[in-house]
C-alpha cells in the first residue's frame, strides 16, 4: 500500500509504503487506541453522570446496582439455606450426643447435671479477622466429623457399661433380708437339731415372721416348691450356672418361670421345714456346688462403682465334705 502525503504550504509531497504486516500492525494499534479512548470516555461520562444524577445514566446505574444486589441476595440466601441445613443436622447430632451422654453417665454413676455445668473460660482478647464462607464450611465439616466420632465412641461406651451393669445385676450381692442380722454362717457347725457335726451350706438370717425376703440378684425362678428340709423354697437362676436359694419361707410370692429383679420381694420369712425358729436360710451354688454366700455379699458392699462388679471373681468352689467322725 502506498500513501502520498502532500504539504500545501511547502509544496512538496511524501510517499509512504506500507507492507501487509505493517498495515496489520498499524490497524491493530489504531483499533486499540480507539478502544482505550472510548473506554476512558465511557468511564468518565458514566461516573460523572452517576455522581450528578443524569436521567439516563442514573437509571442505568440503579438497574445495575439493583441487579448486583439481587445476585448478592440470591447468593446469600442459597448459602444461608445450606448453612441452615447443616446447622439442623448438627443440632440433631448434638441432641443425640447429649442423650447418649446422659445414659452413659447414668450407667457410670455420674450425675448428668454435673456434666452440663459449663466450665470457666477467659483470657486476653486477641482480635482476628472474620471467617470466610469457605473457612466456615470447613469448620462445620470438621465439627460434623468430630461429632460422628464422639457419637460412635459414646455408643460403644454405653454398650459396655450396660453389659457390665447387667453382669452386676446378675451376681447375688444384694442382702436378702433388709438390715438382717447374721445368725449361723457358712461352714461346719454343731447341728441345732441332732447335736452332731454338720456342714451348714448357707447363711441364716433370723427375722420376724412376714419379713420380706429379697432376691439377691436378677434372674429366673427355676424352683418354687415345698421341701422336707428347706420348707417353702425358692431358687433363682442368675445365669452362668449361678443359683441362689431361699428357704423356710412362710409365704412365697413368685412361681417357677417368673423373671425377678434385684431386690424384688419374692417371699416372706417363716419357719417351715427343718427349722427351730423364724429365719431365712440363704444359699449360693455355682455349678451345683455350695459357695459361701458371705463372700458375694461382702463383695457387693465393697464395690465403689457400678462397673466394678465385672472384675469381681467368683469365690472358689468348696465341695461338700462328709461329717467328721466323732
């Protein structure tokens, strides 16, 4: 391309030759210059019109600002809805965790009100920046994960504590007669009826006729009958080949197959059978072998916590021995 520039005053001309590459570069530079000038003019006019409230430009500014606010409000609503959903899930999990905590504290013998007491907090204030939406969501996600872990842990603890409590409730450590005074203990003695040496296979608790006889542990009634030696007798199976026996009752309040709770009244003191006066004859048998019931009752008195029973070993079995020769 040839360009000829003529100067009327100097009466001379000048020729400029532009190749294709130069022409493209020149066009690009001119277009870029025009765009920058136009953008600058638009920006200047737009700002001036917005500040001074020109009719058309003011209306455009209001529309743009309104649209921006609507987009911001829509974004905030969407995020608030998502946050509200997460908050609802967290509240449900916290309620579940609180319920689990109350049940576990009850099994462990801890007052739930002591756990709910807020600890003292304080310290110097060190100001920090506000959390961003991404940081807040990440914090909620971490809290959600931590809550799930705590719920799983509390569930396992509740299961184990409940299992230990059940084991305790199934071991005969409850006094069978409230405020009962021990008469004859377990072991060899002079029989009160024939005056000979004989093995006393349980404990005697003298009491007034009609005094409540309590189940030493939870279990199932396996025997309820009249026995020539034991009189009105009740046997309760506590599982693991562990049986407690209650003899000489004047009245029996349960029957075979009944489920009884620890401390439940199952009979009343009497003097039926081979007896010299009103009392309860209490026996504990493991695998059909007589045990000293006092070891179980003493172990129950020394337990500091509900779950300590699981660690209490059964007393060593003592097989019955024949009477000593006189």
